[in-house]
C-alpha cells in the first residue's frame, strides 16, 4: 500500500481494441487499446500469465505529431505504468445504467366523490432539478371546488375531478416543467377482455354508475445543454431525476380524512450511470495530469489539436473497467517496504465490440492475478 489511501488514476477511452498478438505500440490506430507485454508487443486474448509484465497502451487521438517549432511526439501511443499481475489487488467493472423517470398514478372509481364536497390534490416535487430551478422543492395544490350537480345527482364522475386536477397541473408555471399529467380510463373490454388502461379522450361524463380513472404523473425535466463548440468542464449537467410525492387532502390540508383516491408509485426515479458527460470530465482531468490542458476557447482547442471532445461522445453511455495495482518502491531511503498505487480506468461505449474486448482483457489480467472480476 501507499502511505495514503490514494491511487494515481489514468483514464483510457477505448474506441476499439487490438485482440491479435504481434502488434507494436506504434501500430495502434487512434483510440485503439491493446494489452502489451514488456517488448511493447500486443498479447492475444488469454495470453497474460502470472509472471509477466504488461502495459495498457492506446493509439493517440491526436491527428498531428508536432505543434509549433518545438513541441512534438503527440502521436506517440499513450501507455500505462507496468502491470505485474501479482501486484493487482482488484479488478472491477461498473455497468452503464439509463436513468428512469418517477411515475405515480392517482386512481379513483365509483361514487366516492360526493356533490358539493371540495377535493384537493397536493404534489411535492423534490430533487436537484427543482432545487436549482426554484431554490426550494416545488409543490402544488390542485382544487376541485366549483361543479354544479344536476337535479337528482349525488356523486361526481371521477373523470371530472381527475381531469380538472390534470389541467391545473399542466397550467401551473412552477410545476408543469417537472410533471406531465395524463388522464386514463379503465376499459374492461380491451386486451381481449382482460381489461387495460386507455386514453380518456372523448369520455362522456356520467351522473351515476361511474367508471374507473387515473392520472398518470410522469416526472421529467430537460436542462439547458450547450454544444461542443462552447463546452466547458464547469458546465452543469443534471444526473438526478425528480421525485414525485402525491396525496389527497381536505380543506385543512389533512391527508387522513379522505380516501377517494389510491396513489401508487409505479416507478421510482433512479439516477443513471456511465454518462458521456462524466467520462469526458474524467478524461480531461487525466489528460491534464499528462500536461495536456483543456482549453475553453474553441480556437485554442483547434490550434492545440485538443482530443477530449474527439475521444468522448457526450451523448453515449459508457461502461467502466477498473484495474487497481501497485508498483513497489525499491529506493525507499527508510528501508521500509512501500509501493505506489495506480488505478487504470478504461471506458468503452456500453454494448460495443470494444466493451466486450476490454472485458476480456480485464478477465485475462484478473485470472493471471488470481482475483475475481467484480461487477457493480
């Protein structure tokens, strides 16, 4: 272990992977990753052994080898420190995951809504999008108060109540950017007689013998996003979906005295993983440690042949492969054994051929090290 629980991190973004043996490091194409032995020659799949010394190498994304009269060597392949399998302590992968919207339903049926009784629906919108937009969590109270029943009518069609709430949600300037409200009705004859929820469009309001209806509340929010030309690493990008809480309340705000609706959480909003935006920023940081600074001026990026936005797609989902190993220090003046820890992270577009090939390299090194590839 190092003196401190720290690992020097290096990031590779693999566009492709060299799987054949016998290729030299200078033969790797732009973005092509390979596992090389100590002669800097690629190793075939399954060729890593416990006593060997290996390197991860990648063909440079740079399209020019020289910048100005003095600085050159930019097309040289990028290499990791030497990897001795017996000093590999952990190998793990982190799968990409798509974010999910929060989905809630507010269901009502039958004769529960009595004429002349006021009905209220409260929504609370929580999460980073609402906090950044308003400086607080958003909330909304929809009311159903002005409806005249005809002579002899004692109950209100649930469609009337739910559609009124849905219309008010769509018209609220603070809540409508976060929630979409759609009213559906239950059709027992649909789905070959098994019944199904269908659009409530065209429903005829009844004064008795009411059907079953629901509001489908879907959380969503689209943040402002700038293109590659004006991209800056300090730009904010949203990762957290909004969470929706709903409750039927009475005129005092008490949710315990009403029971006309059934509120169900169909799907919880879950944060995704493996965003191209995250990978891009990690790639930029890794390049900065290699003295390749990222320029926010697009003209300077063109002049310096910047590779960050070339190697990473901001709209793709990436799977991460991590190899944690150490290199012993043989020149420690205290005489105490010590080592430096290094973390190699390889990103590949999830589901691509490169992702499959990188997984094979990780398995190969893990087998040589006698460790198990962990998945998260």
